[in-house]
């Protein structure tokens, strides 16, 4: 195996292809987990972790763009939400409480 290094990575001795496969599996598991946890609101994810489902879909689109792979914003959102974004919002998105809004406004979350 060829040893490779990724910034912030502590997995040594794993070749790049295997690392990519593992990272892809983790991404798929995270997306599946979030698809199953529709009770967790995006604003709560942003307030607690600094990212949300929209961030993941934007990062997926950014990665596709970097590789020259055609992927629309709607398609990247559907890949993350497991359904069209408008349908997910209608079925699962609650109105943010004043407390959630205040926390979001005060948070120093990175742009997504």
C-alpha cells in the first residue's frame, strides 16, 4: 500500500483509492442518517455544527463542478435530501423559533 496524507488525517498506510472509498461510504452513511432524521432541522444543524443539508448539497455540487461533472443545484439537493427540496421543506421543515433565529444570527458559521 502507498501511504498518503490528507490534511487533518490520521489514517496512515491507506492508499488513496481506498481512502476515497472509505470517505465516500462515510458520506453516504451521513446522508442516509440525515434523510432518516427529518426531525432534525437544518437551522439546528447550522447552530450546533456549522453546516446543514444545504451545505452538503452545495459541497456535492462544488465537487462535481471541480471535476467537470454536470450536476444541477436541484439534483445535488435531491441527492442529499432523498427527494426534491421543495417536497422536503413542505413535509419536514418547521418554522424557525425566535431562539433558533437568534442563535443562527449570532453564530459564526462558515458560508455554505
